[in-house]
């Protein structure tokens, strides 16, 4: 998934954001037409009640600074390919885990939207902890750690979801500014991130480079080759190496394939030995007695020894 967080410096906009994230036409609903609202440390059922609770908590802030974020608007956004595997239970579970990782002493109101062509969660989080009034600060490194831990939780609990983003420093620097701003503005994964998700899911399934390429084609991607470079042909071309699947990454699959062939060969030898034992048992050969075909030299030697005994 893609996670973004936007700070807001005016408490006067809390009501407006609540109106936006809780607007009925955007809310994801179940088969009975019911939506689900996430509340964490918030008392109140209506928008005015929740707005009042958040404003009263902000009024307890211990340290005041005009540059402080009074609250945050965070979005968890998933790939189109995850839509068939997502429901409100999973969305709420992932959203609650995110709130816990970010700061379980914060106040939060969340909703789940299905008004676009992808599912996403909106969260309004307080800028101070409930009760203590301590400022909630998350550094860039801490936010990166939160995203990594949330993704690990997703992969561990919901392996069927393919929305996976590499949060390495290099990868973050490689995201062009235009693409970054698009994601920030829409909350929707870019086409490049969608392709990365497909690459990750296909790589996890593949047992060899050829199987990897075949899986990509089955997922609707068009491959091209120029010299030694492989890539994806889409609305623009993407080299696999720039997406993190260069020769070294594919070499890992090659080694894995060779190892599997070796194991299969060993398994085959073991099965052959087992069949040989079964055959001896059927023939009445005592258990533990070794049976094998003797060479002509061994037969000749045994015959000469028998002859010597007779003499």
C-alpha cells in the first residue's frame, strides 16, 4: 500500500475534513448498505460531537507553536489488483494497526472509501496525545519505519494482497518529483507503483527467470528486450533493472531453480532406492540385505572362489 500523511495547522478545518472523509456518497458499504467508521480514543457519534472532542483535546496541548500541526490527514491507498481481496474487516484492521504504530495515544477518526477505482482509507489523527497533551511528532525516519512495519504486518497477515512498496532510501530518491506529486495529490498509486506490485507478486511465485517472465505476461504486461536489458512496455517503457529486478535479482531466481533441480534429483534417487527396497520385499529378500546387480568381474571372481571351495 501507499501511505501518505499531511499535516494541518488550523483546528478550524477539523470539521471540514470530517465532512469530507465521512461524506455518504464516498463511503464503502457492505451488502446491507452499511458503512463503517473507525473511532480511536474518540467519544461521539455525530460529526459535531467528534469535532468537539478533537478540539477539546487540542486545547490541552502542553507546548504551543504556531507552526505545530494541529491534526493530520493520512491516507492508506491500495492497488487495483487488491480490490477483489479487500473487505471492510481487512481495511479496518490495517488502519487500526497503522494508528497503533503511529501513536496509540492519539485520537483518530477513519473511514473507508470506494468512490474511486481503488479502495483507500482516510484517517484524521490528533496532533497531541489524549490526556497528556504531549505533542505527537513523527520524524522522516520514524515514518519510514512505521510504513515498513505496517507493510510487514500486511504481508504476514494478508499475503494475498500485492500492494507492496520498497521503502529504501534509494527507492524513495528514485521517485520522480512529478510522480511523487501525483500520488500526494490523488492518494492513488501511480502506474509505476502498480507495475512494481505486479513484479513483486510475480517474483514471489516464480521459481526461475523464465517462469517470472511468463507470470508477468499472464498478468497482462508486455515485455521487451534490448540487448541484455529486459523491460516492461506500457504507456512508457520501464527497464526491469530500474524497478529493482536487474540481473542480480534474477540471478537469485536462477540459483533457486538450480537448487530445486538438485533437490528433485536427490529426491528421485531416494524414491528409486525406496522402490528397490519394495521390490526386494516382494521378492522375499530379507530386510537389511543389500541387493544390487553384480558386474561381470564380480560374478567371475565369485565363481572362482566357489570352485576353490569345492576342490
